[in-house]
C-alpha cells in the first residue's frame, strides 16, 4: 500500500512507541507499507521532529531522532510534485505528495 503520513503521525510515533502512529512507522520501516514523500514534506518532518520541545517530550536525543528520520527518508519513495493542487493559509504538503505519488491513502 502506498501511503503518505502527515506530520502528526510521524511526531506521535517519535513521542511514543505504542499506538497506531508507531505501528505505521514500524510497518514502513519493515517494508510492509510504501511511504511517499517529497522534498518539502521531508523538510517539514525534520523541522518539526527535531524541535527542542519534541525532543524533550519524546525523551530521544537529537541524534536518535535524526537517525529515525534518516531511516524513514532512506526507504521513502520520492515524489516529484509537478502541480500544487490546493493551497490554503495552512499549506498541506502531504496532499500534493499523495496526489502526484498516486498514493492509496493519506495516514493522519
């Protein structure tokens, strides 16, 4: 299944190793889900995941979190976003990646 996880899924998984978000990340890392990402979305994951308050809540070091993000980026299928389909005051990067990457689902 081709999926695009939104940022909240990744952050929730970084904060807790239990629950649906963590299971989604585990499935992706085991190759049971194909994750799609584009450059903007990967940058957003990294920006939010490495914020001081996120590191504090997760109990992970910057290096541990960066390692998880590196692993997710390494297995993700890159998507070239040719057209920005929807723009609001809150930019929705994952929607563009899902449409242009022909995703089966957006995980939110």
